[in-house]
C-alpha cells in the first residue's frame, strides 16, 4: 500500500464522496461510494464508484471497481488513480 495513501486516509467517511480522477486520461470517473475489503485481513482491496444513470447509486449494475493498487494518491478532495481499462461489475 502506498505510504501517501496510508498517511491521508483515516476513515471511510473521509474517503466517501471524494472525486476520482484517472491520471492516464484526466477523466473524472465519479465519486467513491463504497469500498471492498478482505474479511480475513481487514485490508481494503478496492474502491467502488456507482455506474451511470439516474438510479446508479441504488443499483450494483455497471459499478466501477478500482483495485487499491491502482490508487496513486488520496488528497483532501480527490483520489488520483492510474487505470488502463475500467472494470465494471455486471
């Protein structure tokens, strides 16, 4: 896990609703809505962004899942990631 990520993030409520920007193309992907974690180790494995559309926050379809290893930096207002391809949950 990146040391820059560890020193900034302390709670889920601080991570939630931060804008996520892909450094590869400068695209705004959305805001963090959830996290995935390993129940055995307690480590966060991914952040999840809602899909597109009016009811996106209420549906798991087309959510964007970003592996924790692809996070470059978590700032005060944004999360910077480096993604080649978006992985969406179907």
